[in-house]
């Protein structure tokens, strides 16, 4: 069949999993640099901190022929004290924000992974424009705070909504629903 009109490539699906390969870790760091330094200008040079050394880094990977292609989303989690876990640095590449639920899938893996590791409370400081997304994912707002000069909402996940994920390196394959093209 000959295509008469050019069509955009549609990624068949996305791997949502813990970063376990060097290209995944490097891709997550580069994505955070683009989003938090380049786009949002929250940090002047880089967003790395001491938490990066102890955190579990999670990624959303686009695929080509069902093989991992590039990091298009990331978030990190860490245990601050026994049972108390935090999620931070959630970022989705600008070119993939139209893809349904990538941020939500990363949040889901974050809380499920912590839940499998003994989490009794999971918190995050959420940028105000993302509060509605987190509320839809069964998070409760606790209080408004200022982080790096920007308004955030401290929020808590409802752990009952997130069954444990004991193998975050395997994670899962997310196939978003295709949107119908407009005529």
C-alpha cells in the first residue's frame, strides 16, 4: 500500500521500569536537565543533588520495533527514614507529553515500588500545575510550600490504591490508546 499523505510515526508502546542500564540513567539525567534547567529554569546549571546517589531512578522508554529506544520520562524515589518514602524530579519529555498517562504510569510505578519495599507513607512536592493529575491518582494535598522559589503542593499517596511491585526493573509495557485523527 502506498501512503499518499505523510503520517507521523506512532510509538507502539512504552516500557515503564527502573533504570538498570547506563543509557537509561544517562537519558534520565539528560531529560531532567532539559526540563528543570532548560524549560522551567528552576535550577541555574543542573538539578543533581545528594538524593541522586541513594534514589531508585525510574524511566519511561519509547520503543522502536518493541525495543527500548530513548528515555522520554523519569522520576526518582528514595526512603528518607524507615517507611517514609519520597518521589521527586518527575519529568516527561516535551515531545511526549501528549502521550496518554506516561506521567501517571511513572507515578504508579514509583508508589508501587516503594510499597513493595516497606513504605508506610509516600510523599511528594508537586508543582501546582500537576496537582489535579495527582488527585486523580488518589493523592491527597497536605499543604502548599515553596520549593526553589516555585509554588508546590506537598501531597501524600493513598497506598491502598497501589499494590506492591516487587520487580520494578521488569516493570511493564504501556500501550496508550491511539487518538483518532481529526478530519
